């Protein structure tokens, strides 16, 4: 770069990434979500936009109005799986490349999913809560050994609905548990899945899974995918794990299945009206509840920072970044 340009970063960003941006010629200003854990509103962002050449965000909403306030803006990067918080059409109209960071938290969510699977079926969460609140014995003089037992995972069948970056990372981890893995995903084939599992129909996965884990985004195809009929196909001894999105599951149908004992249990990291949780979920003892923590590993910001910097280097070199949401903006430059 012939002269320094300003990078405005409102995402959590790794110090190594900051240093690399400086090496690329950017003067970095950090503010917003990454510094205060409170996202900036459009009204707060707009005064910061003049003079900004590179915008890196995570939670803030980048509307057409925000983009219009930045006449020097050359690149937008969002540290999300996709550019869900960026008006890509408005950026494209200006010829601004939009970068995202798919797979940034795949290992984090996969680790977390292993954790809640084990905690759920072995009643670790219930036993820990009991020990804190009531002490060692149950009902006065009964050993907890008889009250918090659960199944081993070895030899059991894990069903995956969706097998992208997170699903594959989870499948790799359960190899060590000697689990059988069945996968339903219309966008992959057995050759690309390799030895991570066996592709099967949704019906086969639902009827055979001892543990069913969801790893799909919310789309027209997946919204309400697990309705009462499909939940009714699952084994009564099966456990459901949702670290994806709540809208994939019919809330009333799932609650009814768990409250009646039709399903053995569920681990839910996502909810239908976050950050609110319907009080009825707190009444179920066979449900492990966590506040959307699947992607909350320390290393996630390291991963997304490296992805952004890598794609910026590619742009500077005149190439097409691997994670470019609107490649059409570069068509005339190639």
C-alpha cells in the first residue's frame, strides 16, 4: 500500500491480526462490541465511517445507511459464518467486497457438543446441581449411584442432521468413542464424507439414532424440520442435542416429547426467543440448558482474525478471497 488507510474494527480481534493489519498499511481503530461487549447502533457507527477504508465487524448491523456514510470504504469483513449482519446488496452496488469467516467456531462448537452429550446422558449436570443443593445422599439415605446413572456412548448410534464444518468436526471427535455415525445432508455425498460416517435418509437417521445432533442453519428447508411426527419417529431412549438454531425444531412438540418421557432428554444451547427462555423449560429435569455458548471458546477470535487477514492479503495481491460473499464485485478487476 502506498499510504496508510484506516481500519475500523468493532469485532473481537486477535492482537496478532492487529499487528498484521498494521504491516499491511492500516491504522487500526478498535471500538464497539469487541471492546465493550455492547454493539454500536447505526447512529453510533455512522460518525465513525468517514475516512474508514476497511470495516471489520462481528455483531454490529451494517446497513445501506452505514455503508453510504463511508465514501472511502473498500472492504467489509464480518466475523460470522456468513454476512448475515451486512447489507451485501448495498455493498455490491458500491463495488465493495464482503468477507465472512465460515467455520471460525467449528472446533469450538464440536468440543461443546461432545461436552453436553456426555453431561446429558450421564446426568453430570443433574448430579452436580444435586450435590451443591442437597449434599451427597438422595432422599435422605440413598446413594446417588442409583439416581444419576446413564448409558455409555460406546457402540451407540449418533445421528447428524447436517454435516458441514461443525458436523464434520464433531464426527471426528466421536471416533474415539467408537460410535456409529449416520448422516443426513442433501448437499454432500458419501465420497466427500469419507470415513466420518454413513449417509442415510432422514427417516433412517431419526429411527436409528441414540443421539441426534443438529448442525444446520435456518432455511426454508430446515425451519420446523423436527416437528411432532418426526420427533415421534425417534427412539424413546434417544437424546436430542441442538447447538445449531432453535427454529429447526418445533418447540411445543419437543417440550411435549420431553415432558411425557417420549424422549429420554435433550441438550439445548439455542432457544426460540433468545435471550428469553420460556419458564416451562426450567421445569424439566431431563433437559440440559445452556445460554448459546457453543461458539464461546477463547480461540474463536484467533481463527476469524486469521481468516480475515488471509483474505485481505489475497485481495491486495489481486486474487479472489476464499470467503468472498459477492465475487461479482471483482469480475471487472480480474
